[in-house]
C-alpha cells in the first residue's frame, strides 16, 4: 500500500492543512481524499496573526486529527494583502518545519477561480483589491473536466483597464469585484455575470484541494526559500529604492 493510499483514522492520505490569508477574510481548512473535512473562516478588522493559529488548533481538535497525521501544509501565496501573505506563509513554514510536513504553495487567484468548478465555457475573472485604485486579476476557463484553467499571467491593473480587456460574458468574483461593482456594471453591462455570494471570498478549502494535485506531482516548496507572489514591489521596497 502506497503512502497516498494509506488510511489514517478512516481517511486516505495525504491529509492537508490549508491556510488562506490573502484578504481580510482569513480561512483555515483540513482536506483529504478530495473532500473538505473542516473549514473555519472569519472576516474582521484584526490581523490574521491574532487568530490564525487558534483556527488551526480548533479544526484539529474538532476533527481529532493529530499533528503527526498532517502530511502537508498548503498556503495561499498571493497576490493579495502583503501583510496577510507574509503572515500566512511564515505560519505555514513554521508549521511545516515543526511538524515534518511538506509545504505547498497555491496562487490565491487560482484558488478563487477553482470555486467556480464546472462553470461551462464562460470566462472567469477573479478580482482582488490591490489598493492604489488597482486590482489583481487573471482570466480562467473550465476545461473538459470542468476545472478552471488559467489563460495568462497574473495582472495588476486599474478596473477600467480590466474592463477594456473583456469582450465576452465574464464572471467576476472576489473583493475587488465587490469594491468596484458599480464601475463593472456600468462598463460591462450585459457581459457581466455575478456569482453567488458564497464564492466571493478566497477559501482555504479550495487552496487545499488544489494542493492535492500538487502533492501528486511532488511540487513542494523549500521552506527556507519560499516567497509570496506580490506582483508589484511593496512600499518598503519602493522606499529602499528611493
């Protein structure tokens, strides 16, 4: 019996702990065997550092999963809030190294798009607030299996410039879609499709389920070298350049 087929507490391996801290809505999940075992999400004005580990402890206790049973820690790499991404990755690195688990990184926009599984041929565009009147975004379309596949690189552009790139029906989701909703409705008119509210924010469960594929491909991160996906330089980097 292989490691991925090995059964632990009635669950097939790998067992994945997933962290999502790219936006104000922090999320922690446990996934295994292509299903979510538990998920905890909370949106507050506090930083993720004040509640992230408490969320991890809570879902481990509720599911009865012990640290030795966790095979990998998956983390949302960005783009997103610089502070949130740093907190999430630092926590994931620490947990992975302390528990002897693998570390897996997943793009935040990839995880957000994955929540629209089997969306047909319609264009999918996750949009996150990038501040400075810009958004992080990319375009996806579902393949023959219903899995959203990214069509191009991650972008950081103005909402107006994003609208200029859209010439077909598109589903917009994410906090950027909500923040600039009036503009998108005005510019896109009949091309705009709005998804259910429950898929509007990034979820750790989606990050964990995408990480299961990366586990199979052995796409692991080096905890000592892993970095978030920022897209653009941080304010600290800009000040250093000056």
